[in-house]
C-alpha cells in the first residue's frame, strides 16, 4: 500500500489531484478542491494509512469521491461481482445456468438497471421496495420477483463481506405459494416406462425408481455403478447436450441401492 497513488498537478487549474488508477482519481477532499501539493500528499498518506488497517480500497476512496462518481455506482460494483461469478463458474463451483440468470438480471437493460445511476451507499429499504414494485409493474410473477430480489440480496451481501458496506437494507421478498407438483400414479408411471423402447429405458428407470434429478441422471455413466449400488455425485448443468458436468445441486453426493428392474436393464444393456 505504500506505493499506491501518485500526487499530480492539474492542467486545467492550479490545483492538485491524487492519481489512484485503476481505482480512480481524487480531486476533492470532502467536497473541497485540493489546492496545494502538501494537502494532496497528506490525503494520500491518510488513504494509505486507512488501507493498511485492512479496509477495502473501494470503501476508503468512497469518502473522497463524489457520491455518484463511477467507482461508487451500483453498476460498477455489479460488474465486479458478475466477473467473480464468471470465474467461480469457470472453476466449477457455480452452475452455468445460475450464472446466465445473474447476467440476464445484470445486463444494461436488465432488471438491475433500475439502480444504474445510484451509488451503492444510497441503497435503502425504500429504494429496494420501489424496485420490488417496479418488478410488479413489469408483470413479473411472485416467484420471478423473489428470484431477482434474492440475487440482489446475494450481491449486497458480497459487498458487505468485502467491507464495502457496513450493512445492507432489508429485502422485501414476495410471498410465493407453495408449489403442488402433479404426480402420476404408479400405474401410469409403469405404462409410460413400458412405452419407452427398451434400449432407451434405463435413464427413465433411474429417474422413476431412484428419485434422481434429470441433470443427475444425464450425468451417469457405467463407472458410477458397482456391485448393485449407484454413486450419484455430479449433474449436467443445462439443457444443451454440450452443457458442462459439475457437482450436484446440493453439493453432496449419494450412494443408492439399485432395484431389480434397473439392475436387470444394466445387466442386459
């Protein structure tokens, strides 16, 4: 931190500024122009001192920059967060499907563009509630609004963990009615399984008799079966055939006993 920042003279005035690129430039001290080199040096030393205590550089500089300057804006921090999520996805710790949803919310005309002109320090319960009502006006279902607001909560929580926000506003999550899935009778399930050609029936037997998620069943191969037991520790992340294979949705694997129908199919096919 001792090497961070350079004091420079302004070309347009007689004043001075502190060059902290790539994090930004400081032209004012709490709104007052920096008129002397001595003042600029003192401010730079103060910034370095605050950073040495472990504070986030974005949080420290926010006190010297205009509230709605680009480094303080919601959009700038959102882009940083999305880049972190992209790297997590590349590393295999985040689902590509979830990343696509976050990027859809965060694109320039996406749902989060509602906050683009604001500083992250201007976010309050009132503004988040206005955002929730804005999503209502767009005709989004309660479940979709809950997903978008949940992603906002995760983003703000990330800023708090990094020390860039002291606290985050309460997020008014919409109530969503519990989903009642339509379940076929055992007899109907058996008739459907019998109608599937025998050589293609295995994955559907695994879904029906082991209660696997479709992505888990699609990721199975012969190496996952041994001595009457099936190890389920991965899943296909996405509908495309080229979708990557990662860990399960819960992050936990399981070992399941194979019943006689699926066991017979494995033996024959």
